[in-house]
């Protein structure tokens, strides 16, 4: 299994409503994509790194092929382009064998 972790920091001045919308759109658009398993979304507790990157998207994929299929899937591309890019200040993406 591959664990795909995305941490997102919003642009200054955007409140929790935008963060909640980000997480809801992630659930709506990403969960149905073939190969996505165990999608988990959330806001940090406000300690350490969660202050700087408070929103997390975590999901699993069977293998690198499934992860690659997700990366190029039109719904993932749309999510990044229409939901994440307009509101993010920065994001970090990590992939681990788990």
C-alpha cells in the first residue's frame, strides 16, 4: 500500500469556511476515483506543524500504478485546478509505502 499525504496552507485571510469547503469538495470529488482507498480528511489540532499546514488529505493506493492513475484522473485534476489552487498558499505532498 502507498499512503498519499497532502498538507495544505490557505492564503492569508481565508477563514475556516473555506477550509471546510476544501475538505467537503475533496470528499465529493476524490473518494469516487478508482483506486482511492481509506480517504481521510481533517483539520489539524493547532499544534506544531498543523498551525502552518492545517488541512490534511490522506488516502491509500494499492500500488504506484493506482497512484499514477489517480494523479491523471480528470476529477483529481479538476479538484486541484478549481478547488485547491485558487485558495492555497502552499501545499506539501508525501507518498510512503505503508
